[in-house]
C-alpha cells in the first residue's frame, strides 16, 4: 500500500426517527471505516502532503496539534506505514493521554511547545527553527490544512457519487459535514463547483476563522455554515452525550462528541427548523475521529 491508494468508504443509509418523520433521506459516507489507523477525513487531507514528501525525497514529516489530535494520530500512523519518520509539535505541557501514548508507540518524536509557544505557530520564522532541526523534512500546517489538504478532500465527492446507484438514488441535493478548520468542507465545495450545496457544521467558535479559511480556499459561494460548537470546541454537555447515545442505538453508527456528534445534532436542529423540504436527499460525511473518544469517555 502507498499514499496513492485510497480505500473506499462505504455509503450507507442513515436511519433515525427524526429524519424519517421529516421525510429527509440521509446517506452516511463512512470515512471512519476506511482504515483502522489513518481514519476519516485525515487520510484525504494528508494524501497530497504525503505525495509531495515522497516526490521531494523528504525523510520525515512534521506537524502540529493538541494532545487528543486526530490529525497527529493519522500522521504518525501514515509515517509508520509509508516509511517516513514523524515529529509532532504539541500544544501545552507534556500530558499522558491515550492519543499521546499511541503517537509515542508509533515512533513520533514529540515536542511540547507550551501554550505561548504554540500560539507562535503562525509567526514568520516559526518553521525555520524546526526546519533547521529536521533538515529536508516536509512541514504540514496545523490539521493538515491548506490547498494541499483541500485538494485531497475533493476526492471524497467521487467516493460518494460512485455508490449512489447502490442506494437507488438518482442524485442527491446537498452535503452535511463537521468543520474544524474548514479544509475538508472547502475540498467538497471545490469538487462540486456549485452543483450541490455543502453545509458545514462549525465544531469551533466563529472566532477560529473557519469562514475566512473556506473563503480563501474555495471562494464565497456554494456552501453554508451552521453554528454547532455548543459553547466551545471540545465542550461536552449532557444533551449532546444523550443525543449521541440515542443516535448510536438507532443507527448502529458510532459518533464522537467533538465533530461528528455535533454535526449530527446541528443537522437535527436544522431539519426541525425546516431548512430542507420533504424528499431531500443528503450525504452526511462521517469524518472519523473515533480514536479521540478514549480521551473523554
Ligand atoms: C479533523 C476533523 C474534522 C475537521 O476537519 P477540517 O478539515 O479541519 O474542517 C472533522 N471531523 C473529525 C472527526 C476530525 O478529526
């Protein structure tokens, strides 16, 4: 297996009572099932970075994230799988989480930057130091963002389209997915170029600049952003937890609380508010992230 290969994510009907009641059909694209380790949207976001790294002969990959980061987890796994050394720059002070233990076990070299040091990540010259320390390594922006990340995510659209017939769907009306940086959403918008609307559920507060990121990557039309963060990223309240437990029981699909659970709850709010007409067919992207559940369960 090499970074050019893309495992196929299954597209499945998502059965939930509130969708049934509103006569909205939803198919869920299970990116969480593409690989046991390089899970969810992260494989797509990393794909072009891995290809660039291979073409430039880089011996290693370096990126940033928090101590439950799905991105660093996928990066460490991809490095191990495809023969790159990896280094992770982490927010805050050294902590022992299930994710951090996996990163170490997969051979990623960890550097804890503190909070102030992590805030410097956008400063000019930030990468110079790390490039001097790891000469020739490929540097990947936080969360695997940027155009390289978005272009990889454009492939998600083909994966769903190729399976519409298996559901008996002639077409679909729109996409629904969680947005963290907005890179994945931007990839879908680029691939659709206006053919189908893309709805992003914001897992982070508006101050994180998702709207600006998406606009810079994909322009200002073809998508809609919905508030879904419930007071902060990684904020976990009882209603959200109960909703996730309920949804899992009804659908048989596992969700986590940082992205996919919030995105599904925001969808229910919008369906109940009448955003979609009866008969609408939506594709919900399951962006993965299930490894992170160990950190808060
Ligand atoms: C990283 C992540 C996202 C956010 O993706 P962006 O491209 O940053 O918007 C969404 N869902 C899950 C499960 C993730 O791990």
